[in-house]
């Protein structure tokens, strides 16, 4: 039971997964599976290694994404849409 995603959190994320997956031409089930494994659908998840958010993005990767996609530093990795 500890590995089951929180159903409430899943519902909040599902629409974003579908929309972003369509935009990026990625299977939404693959994205959902990755999120389930990485964070159990908890947007505020943090790992011992410093990864954060749904997709467990490392700080260096988050910095690279911010710099190359014109995203402000105040937009943290826990922002659901930006993290996906």
C-alpha cells in the first residue's frame, strides 16, 4: 500500500499530464507511470539526493530548463505544470 499513489493527487495532475503529453507527443500513460514511480503523484516530493517535484528533477536539470525555456527562478520544481 505504501507504493500506491494518492488518488486525490492523481486527479489534480491527470489533466496536466494529458495536455502536456499531447503537446510534446509523448504517451500520457508513460508520463503517469514515471510520476507514480518517482513521486507517487506528490508535487512537493523531495529526494535525499535533492531531486524535487512530480518527475523528481535534479537542481542542475531544473536550472538548465529555466535558462533554456525562459522560466523564472521563483517557479520552483514543485510547480506541477512546469515539472511535467
